[in-house]
């Protein structure tokens, strides 16, 4: 029987930058038409592929999936 579920999006148990940063870089590269487009998509969600880092106000850190999609939509 499961007593609880623990979600660790803020990096308490796992390094957020390493886990989410690598995922985001791959996701954006697969979504983009070229490297410049991937950079624009990254900027739209506050992500820097060079450092695998997110800006403090990135919707990926504290917003919903809908908010992230809305931020990406103008670049698609």
C-alpha cells in the first residue's frame, strides 16, 4: 500500500538543473527546426542550453504545463 507520493521539482532530492536541464535541451532540440529556433524556444521559457540552466522566473520552475506551452506557442 502506498502511504505517500513525493514530487521533487525544486531540486531538494535531485539536481534540478541536471535532470530538467538535460531534458529541456533534448526536448527543445527535437521540437526546433534548427539551432537558432531551439535558442528562441529556450529563451521563451527562460532556459539557456549552454549552461542547462533556467532563469529564476522561468515558467518551467514554478508554473503549470499550460503556462509553459503558452510561452512556447508564439515561437511555434
